C-alpha cells in the first residue's frame, strides 16, 4: 500500500520557481543620487553671492535718504509757518516799556490777532524819520504785482517800501475813540484814565501830535509805559492795523534780573 504524497506549501514551490523574488533588490540611498539642483563640482554657497544684495542695499539707502530729506523739509516748513505766520520773536529795542520790559529782553508775540483792545502790548513796525514824524506811504495804483505779494507772504522786506523802525507799545485807545493828552493826563472819550502800573507822569510832546485825535476804523493810539521820553503815538501819531505785527504774549527777561 502506497503512502499518500505530501503537499508542498505554495510558498516553497513559488520560491523554487522564481529565486529572484527571494531577495528584493536593495534601493539606492537618496544620498547616493546625484542632485539635479546641485551639479557636481559646484559650490553650494554660490547662490548666496553678495552680487544680488547690492541693488537691494542701494535701494534701502536711497529710501532712507529720501525719507530723511522729506522729514527735514516738512519740519522746516512747519517751523517757517509757525515763526513767520502764527507767532514771532522780537527783541525789546529800548527801555520804553520799563520796568515791565527792559532793552534786550526777548519777546514772543502772536500774529493772528486782527483787533486789539486797551492795555494790549503790541509789536509795531512803523516808517518814521529821525524826528519821529510819520512818513506817507507811497501811493499804489491797481493790484500789487505777484512778486510783491510773494515778498509780503514770505516776510521779505520790499525794496520799494520805506525802512521801518520797531516799537513795543501799549494800546490805550481803539478805533472810534477820541484821545487827548494834557499835562499829566490821558483823556479817552472825555474821561481821564487812571492807569495802574504806570510809574511816570503822562504829558504831551509839544510840536508833534495835535489833540484831540479822532481814531479812524483801523487806527490805534499807543503809548510807552516809560512816559517821560518813550517813543509812541505822541510822536508819530496813531498806528494802523497793518503796522501792528502782533500781540506780546511772553517776555523772557535777559537783563537786570
């Protein structure tokens, strides 16, 4: 009696038929593969060459310089508008406002006021002769040329205008008032004024302004606190609105501290 044949497992039979499948081919390491992006013999740091950075650096420097110049120009424009069209600086030219102000004191004045009242201290630029008589303004016909308007805006002296002298005085009468100065008295609209803080007697300067003075729509009568010799409307008459440069708001005492 014959013995039954033993079944051979499928795995063994398949292995015998295809010996190549027993040992799969080892995969090559990725490190062994030559890189297409980095060819052999090329320096891997070559792509970081400073040649590409130079244009960017120049652009950054140019932007920084342009930003600095624009900021400087803007600051200069703000300072110009502030100091020449809103406020102004002046040096007290004499002792006419002593003791409140002394010659050489630094004054800050506000330019945008259009009307002034009694007791305001104002900065005045007035054309006067050596004898303090008011000079007549040259007659102007028609509209002012554009270049003269530009000089006015930029606060540059017009060569065709007479030279002016700066005065610091106190307003004592406004447009429409009637002013009279008698011996030791200042009379406004018929009323004798009692002025506090004035330590000198008030009297007229003979031979200059004739009283009574009726002020026009844009005229102001100004006087110095130093009434015995101070130069004011008793010498050169009323001042106009155009001659008043601004109202003193701050005094920085630099002398006789």
